[in-house]
C-alpha cells in the first residue's frame, strides 16, 4: 500500500530503525514479539521518542509548545503519508486496540518538563510530594505501558490496564534514580521535596559536574526510593500472566532490564553521582533470554 509516495512497509521500517537505534533497553524486549506486534510497537516507540525528544531538545520553550501541539494535531488527522512515523502509528491503531488518548497524556507529561525548564530556580524540586511525582510518571511512562498493552492484548481482566500503568511508573522511577545527575545538569529535579527533606539530602554539583553527598542522605534516599519502586514492579508484573507467551517475554524483558539496573544502583548509590549507569549488552541479552524462556 502506498500513500503520498510512502509505503506502509517503508514507514514501519523507518520506525524499526529508530527503535533499534534509540531504544537501548526497550528493543531487547520488543524484538521478542512476533512481526506484526513488533512493527506496531516500534511505531508507538518512534512517536513516543519524538515527543520525548521535543521536551529534551534545544528548541526555545515557545517552539517546544508549538511542536507538541503539532503532535496532538497529527494524532487527530488522517495520515497523509508525508510523515512515516505518524503513518505507521495510524495504521497500527487500525490493526490493534491502541488507546490513542495515551499519547495525549504523554504530551501532557512532556509539557510538564517544558514548564519545569521555564522556572527561574531550576535547582529546586519541581514536585512537592511523591504522589505528585507519580502523577508525572503516569503521564510519561504509565501511558506508554497502556499503549503497549493495546498491542500485547490480554485475557479479560478489570485491572489489566492498571497493571500496565503501574509497570510503566516503576520503570520511570528507575529512570529518575539513574538520571539524577544528568537531570540536575539540565536544570531538572524530579525527586520530590518531601523525600529530599526526609533524608536531609541536597542536590549539588561540584566543579566537575559530580554530585556531592556530604551527609550520605542522598545515598539513603536512593536506597529507599529503589525499595519503594520494587513494590511498583511487583504490582505491575501482575500483568504478565494475562499475556500470551511472546508478549509476556517482551514485558518481562523490558521490566527485567530496568529492575536489574535499579538493583545495581541500590547496591552502590554513589555510582550515579558521576556517570549514567547502564547494563552491558551481555547482561541485557541474559535478561531477554530468560524472559523468552519464561524464567525472568
């Protein structure tokens, strides 16, 4: 099928290239899906990545707002083939019950990032409470979990969408712990004020861009936050028995990689003070292989 010079095959290929290149953790799980679901999820990821890149890019705030509005408009208009990512997403939504409104929630979350960037004091926490932070996580990650569920499919269960939401929120909590230093460098603080106050933790960078933890409170906060996030993983992983084998393997691989990363961070909190932690390719492959075998 060809629309305005772009075939659906080309559109999906473009999305898979984006996903394979940019989704350093997620692609290990996505590649375990059968072809139709893999292509659809790559399309969803490619659009989610575009939205995220707008928020994290170098555009002026006003231009970011315009770009995010354009994304919203593209989701409500018939795809004309000029944008392969939008074309693939619209086609995937015809093939699978993808909750397209979740993309709007994702845009809402990125708009919150843009608002955070525009504050005069970028060194202070943006979220007062953990519940406030969870609300943000629900937009930028829970929404992605629900988009994935639309492609995975599940046996009927009243809480399937809730579990997908919780799993996404768990992954985002791991992201926040991994990226404390990088976010602070960019003027963003996601850790809630109530948690920082509870542990007497301050977020300060030295002249080399390394986090300073004079009292040890930040390390204690990271350990506590990782333990709390484990509860969210446990709740979200209740989704897995509701999925078919390949979809379950995808979900457990993505969650397993992030949970393993979080455990590594919790075991050595100061390791995130100077660098961005990640798993090796061999470690990710091991998680994916165990997931496919149903042993994750």
